[in-house]
């Protein structure tokens, strides 16, 4: 019994775009989704690239020619062309034509990645695929063959020669195959590794505060001695605390809060932690923050004694205009000669 094939009707989406497509027979272009759905280009660049790919070969697509067709300005069209050129959809080549003039030829690509791979494969010549370490010497010219002159001699008596069966017959080597000469590979340069007995460079100096004081050193020592409270792995000896105190004091002098110093010294330690004092010293040197910039002095605001206007000056007195008036008034009358 035959079974009827029933195809379910296509469901129209309830939201989003709905395509009403009519089969085109003329007046259309095939545009790749690499251009129409590009996520890193603007809509203006995508639309301009679509227009360029729909044009016939030889059509001018300069900025002024496009600005005469579309309402966008020349600046926006130039920016869109730069986008297309940056993403590989356009390529501009300047070449010299007849008459010594220089013309710009623009190439439009619908698949920039495939075009780049094809251009790269075309640039690789067969001679470039041969390894430079192998050099083939040309074959020597063959010696001229001299025809043999027949000489009338008496027929020799037949001689029977017994060839052992175990001896293989010689295999002729073709003379057409040139010998391959391989250049010797140079030995690698020796690695300069210092000997274990070589003296090691001294470690970098521990930072020291510019203005040391007893309260600053006491706070730094308390911070180091209390590291084991928040970070149990950082147990320091009394000698370690005394040696590392100037470095912590330099951090505190530069405006870093004690909590921030504690986090910077104990955060994310290596596992296992064998030398906590060495790790604290390394971080005090390597992570030292810059000094706090000097504060710009603020000039106080004063009131002029004569006009009562405000002006900035470290000392009270008169403003600049009142000082100039008094200075010219003290000089007496001034006459201009004609």
C-alpha cells in the first residue's frame, strides 16, 4: 500500500525578520555574508562594499565620484573606504600608465582570506621549495665516443671461463643522476654558562626611608611581627624583622596603608613556602611603589587694602592694579612731547 508523503508547511516566525523572496532572473549580484554580516565594520562600510561589489569592472569608485551619488559626505565615504581596505575587501595599487601618469587601480575582494592564501601560494616558486642546505652539482659533460676501427685478426681459440654462482653480477649505475653534495652544518655556538664557583652578583639593596623616624620604624616592626596573624606561613624571626624593618618603613613613608603593605607582602605565596623572609625581602624591593608627589602650595586669597578686591598673595597688601596706580602717582606729572 502506497504511503502519501505529507510535507508540513513552513512556520512563520512570530518575531524578527520575515523574508519575502522572489526568484531573480536579472539585475542582481552575489554578495558574501563575510561582508554583509561583518561584525567589525560600520553599516556605512558594509553598504559601500556591497555597492562596490555590484558595480561592473572599470567603474570609477573615487571619493568624489561616490559623493555625487550618495548623500554622505566625502569624509564619511573616505572613512568607509579605509575600513574596507583595512579588512581586506579593497586593495589600492598605484601603477604608471602611458604618458608617464600614475593611476590608482582598486581591486575588490569578496573573500579576502582565500585571496590572500592564493596570492601567498603563487609567490612561492618551485626553486624556493628546495632546501638551501642541499646543493646539486651539475653533471660533467660526457666524453666523446670514438668509433672503433675494425682490425683484421686471426680468430682466437675459444676459451671457457667458469664464473662462480655465488658472485652477483655488477649493477650498472646510471650516469645521468648527478651526485648530491651536502654542505656541512656549522656547529652551534657554545652556551656561556657560568661555573658554579663564579661569584654571584650582590642582591639589590633594601629600600630605606628618606626621613627615618622612631615612630615610623616602630610601626614597620609591628607590621612585620604581625604578619603571621593574617598569614600563618609568614613566620619571621626577630633577626628577620629587624633586617626588613627599613624596607617596610620606606613603603609606609610613601603613603601606602599598613593593610595594603600586608596584602602586597603575603598575597599568593608559592607552595611550599620555604623561606618567607626572602620572599618578603624580594617583594619589598620589586614592588616598591613610587614616592608621593610633592603637594603644590596653595597661595592664600587676600583682600586689597585700597579697592577691597580679592587677589592671591602670600602676604596681605594691595593688588597689582593698585600697586601700579600708586607707583605712577609717586612719579609726578608726566608730559608727552609733540
